[in-house]
C-alpha cells in the first residue's frame, strides 16, 4: 500500500537570503509538483545558535533532537550546501555528525550545492557523496550544482539550471516512489 513519502530538505546556507535555499526550494517544488509528498525544510542558519557549540547529541535541545529525528526518518533526503574553499560548511558537517550512523542506510539522497564559480562543481562528488556514503545512504547519481551567475536576486534565473533541476527531480522520482510503496528490494547475491 502506498503512503505519502516524507522528503526532508537541509539547506546548509548560514544566512538569508540564500542561493542555496533558493536551489533547495526549487528542487522541493519540482518533487512536490510531481508526487504528493510531505516536506520538511531545515534551514541550518536558523539552527546554529542551538547546536553550534554542542559536542554530544545527549546535550542537544529538544528542537534540534526533533530535527535529527526528521532527518533520520526521511524517505528522501535533499541536502545542499554552499561550497567554501572546496567543501561544504563546517556547521553543515557538524549537524550531520549528530545523525546516527545507521539511520540513513539505503535512504535516497539528492545532493546539491552552490558556489561562486564552476571550479567548485566537483564538490558534490568529492565532498558530499563520500559523507553520505559513510551513512550507507543511496546517493542519487544526478546532483545539482549552481553558480552565483545562475541566480538573480536570489532566485533561479538560468534556463540551464532549471533543466538540471528538472532532470534531478525526474531521476529522483523512481527512488521516492519505490520507498513510498515499500518496494525496497534487497539484491540476492549468487555465489555460484
């Protein structure tokens, strides 16, 4: 029996307005236009004062614990970070340091990032993908990277970026539908 899938999006930007947030909102919009979903948008910048100096999950306030439970119970995780000096922000990583190491096994993860130039585009594959591989999550093959020039007044303005967003949504939908229908298949290995 199908159920409404839960998409949890984490925007790793630390300020508003944010190109990273605009990218996340466009991706969420595309997913929710294509399929009935429950969504939860987590904006890192709003949460930092509550967890930035905490070192152990047991010391987190209830609001951040609720955020972590949302992340850990997602049917699809959409994560995006601005890229600074070749990687995601330290506070983005700090939030995911609190996520239980087995909570995201086989969860589809749509990766996205924003940066000042094209030279940071590989951060999706060299920084974000290894982070979620540690969690044994299913990182989707198509990520979305956007540069500053593809936004106007913190809104997506590039047709090429819109096309990349549409492709990422199209490729994410089968994984999301599969989770919603509870059809996650475990491959059978043959040793013969």
